[in-house]
C-alpha cells in the first residue's frame, strides 16, 4: 500500500549542479539513457493533463534529439531529492501472500532505477511519472526515526517484524548522504525490535555494527534480491543497484558476521533471466545464504508499458517472445493481480519454474532462517517537555 501524501519541506538536494527540465512526454524514446532504467516520463494513470514539448522553431526542445520530430528525455536527467516531514512512517499490510504485517519506507522513489520494479506505479499518487521521475525525483523522510519512535511508544503497540524498505530500497545510493535507514535502524536496535530487509544495495555492510548485535538476539533477517549474475544485463535493467558480484560479496560479509542471510531470485524474467535460476541459487548458497525464494516478473498498472519500452530499446529481438511467455503465465494478460498467483503465475512454464526451483532448493540444502524474537521488545519512552533526569 502506498504511503499517505506527506507534508513536504521546501528543501532539496541536487547532486548534479546542472539539471535539465524534463519533458513530460509519453511518446516512445529513441534510445536508452545511460545510468537510468527508464527512458521516458511515462504519464501516470491519474494524470488529467499530459504536457508535451513543442519546438518553437529554434530547435531548443529537440536539441538533444538530432533529426527527430519526437520529444525524448534529456540525455542525463539529474537526481533531485526533496526532504519531507512525514506525518507517519509505519505502514500496515494485510495482503495474504506477503510475509510481513508492517513496514517502513525511508524514501519515496528509488535511484537504483530497476526498470521492472513493481513499486514504480506508486509515484503516480504523487502526480509524478512512474518512469524517469521514479528514479530521479526522490523524497527523503528525514524525520522517519522520530515518527517511528512515536509509533512504537503508543500504548498497546504489539511488536511484529518490521520490513525496512519495501516500496523503495532502504540502501539506495542517496542513503549514503541522508542516512535515514541508519537512523531508523538505530531506533529498532535500541528498542530491540525485530526487522527484515530485502535489498539490492551493498551499502548494508556499513551497518554491520548494528546488524551483528541484533542478529545475536534474533532480531534481524536480510534477503538480497538478485535478478541476474550477468553484469552487462544488470547494468541495463538495474543501472544504479549494486552489481551482482557486489551483492554476493555483501552477502558473505553479513553471513560471516552472524547475520542470517537469504536470497530472493527476483524477478524471474522468462526468456531473459530464467535460465540463471539454478546458478543464482548456487552462488548465493556459496556466499552464505541459507534461505531462498523467487518471484515472477510482475507488471501492474503503468509498469507494463515501461517494460515494453525497455524491451524495444534493449532486447528488440526477444521482446515478442518474452511478452508471449509472460501472457501464457498470466492467463493471456500482461498481469494477474490475484493473491497467490501474482508472484508465481500459472500454466506449464510457471509449473516448470516451480519444479526447477524446488529441486535446486532441496539439492543445495536451503531451509528457513531462525525465527525472529518479538519478546525482547522494549517500548521507547515518550519524549517529555521536562527532559530526561535519569
């Protein structure tokens, strides 16, 4: 579930001094953008108006698109981060096929730029594009730790594991500067509250000083999401995420420090990455992963158009075959949102994937991570206007 609209503070950070004004144009781009997963500002499903760049005869609109009469995205769109004061950060979840009850998202949007990210359509709730806006117009909840502390201190709060970073990656590149995830993790460590991660960011190694002690008290699980072991393919599908070998290196570092580690082969993309399923599981197990899962490519809302756009730009020869197999597993549609089906699919190809995963899972000896302990939770003290005397 997307978070409620925030109260936003008028302060932003632009890591690239010279940023171009984007063109809100949904027409097909002519070429990929280096370092970005999407290549266009695809309009969100709630947009009532769509702005298009029109040349006034001076060539300014299309200066970056030689011999073209179509508006395309700027060659190097800047990342812009807006600091916001969230009213709340603890989000409840009641989906029957999701393994957590509550989550905290330190950021909105994700600079990793994974083109297949199921969270992209959530940017439409902010009147922004699920395309380039999702990976270039980011929001940092700088008061997340404060709001979480308030939520945990409420009378009657019943602890259950918090998934830190679901609709956005908690360890995306801007975390190095803003450290919102770090501040939230410090609150959870202080309160001895269990937490789980699914991440594509090797930056999580930075927080081993918190994670290792929490692991000794059975308070943390970490799953790394690995889509492919092919560096070249990864650089096109998830351009600013940690490279595959970097994820494996971080996995080993956490495992050797005693942090329970698992792997999510996600998403599995038919005719593009599905052949790597066993190899990913083998590499992850060799680097310390002791649990494993997989998720089939999901294409909700605008994501289906973004995915087709990416295929046409990067894998035109496979595009038709990939989409054909996806529809075969989705009852003839691009996506099936039914619980229990959306993550696995149906039909012969989906059954084959399930069988392959089950055999590799058993052969490698994957199991379950040790259960998290909610009994050690200590509620934080409410802030007092008189301060703390003891």
